[in-house]
């Protein structure tokens, strides 16, 4: 799918987003590299997509012996701020109430990683990222050549750092490259790759890229969302075509449901072009 076919898809994307205010970025990649792009290097607020980078860094740390799989974490809602001191996470801002039931207790590191990905839990993500270390997450991204396209500067919910304009950003190209590198075993060993894809395939928030796919299609994805921001990146395995990676980043003034529906439509259009080309 190169040349004219990629251009056809880019035109189809443009038809869907014409007239929508804001920034909308897309990358479609095979596991060999980009196929079609739209504003691929435009930076967006990362939201929960940085949890994908945190997962990669954690699994790499386990592979090289910097982390222990049986490590137990004290569950707490006060975490180190990127600008010094500590901040408190708020349960009402989280998608995962179950982790909050363990406040004051210990939780298994890999159980927290599961909640971070499958439920997009913010408390779980903060505890995992604090255990791994922001420096290790950035080091993982740097080794992948993604230090400039995915910037992880603070924990999710660090409102103290946010008030000081310390934030996390991603590009569609960076997310697509990260997902492809996890999928093809470039960034992690075989066992870690299998673990990552198992978690990502079980994530519960499927209203964006997965919603645009035919029912039953295997998909491993990680989204991020706050008002005005709707991102998703996914590895998709069609039954009758090669796998592909799609990254969609949108920063618009659309209401939440409309923003999610836009990403789902872009996913459906991508599926149609990809599978038709390989039919």
C-alpha cells in the first residue's frame, strides 16, 4: 500500500476532518514503516497515551533485571511532583476505582501494570511510573529514538507541575512508532512483547479505534482522553490482510462523544482502504 493508495487514504482522512477546528494527526504504518500520514509530527497533550511508554519501560526493566516481577508497591495517593514536593491524586479523576480500594496496603507491581493498561488507571499508572522512574521511561524512549516525539515530564495528575507548565506531549508518528516497535519485538524481548500485547488487547476502553473495526477483530490499543483531546494508537490484525498500526491524535473543540466518534470513523476508513488493497 504505497504511492497512490496511501494518497487516497490521506484524501479520505481529509474529507472526514474538513471543517473541524483544531489539530488532527494520523499515521498508518505497516510493521515496516509509515504508509500514510497527516500532520504526523504535530505535538499534542499526551493524556493517558504515556501509559504505553510506561509499560514499555517497566517490561524492559524487568528484562534487564532493574525491576523485580514480585515487587510489591505501597498504594498511596500522594506522589512526587516533577517540580518538587508531592501532589495528591483525586479518585474522581480516575477510571479505575478498584486500585483505590488498596490505599494503605501493598499491591503487586504487575497487577498495577494490568490496571494501568486494561482500565487506564491513573493511580496505578502513577505508582508504576514512580517505581520505574521517569528517567527510566525517558531512557526507554530515547533508546527507541522517540525522545523528541514523546515527552514524558511528569506523572498523570501532577497538577502542581501542570500549573508550572510541565506537561507530557506526543505525536502521532511517535505513538505509531512506539506501538510498532513493541509489536515487532524491536523494543522488547519475546516474553515481554507477549505480555505487552496481551495487556493492550484486553484494555476496556474501546470507543475509539476498536469501535471502527469489524466486530471480533483482534486489536491491541491504548487511548488517552480529556475534554478536547481524544487520542488512540492500535495494532490491528485483520484476518485476511497484514497487521497494521494506526495512531490518531485529535485536539479539537468537539464534545467528548463526537470526538470519540471521529476517531472511530477514521479507524473504519483506514480499515476499509487497508483491507481492500490487500484483498
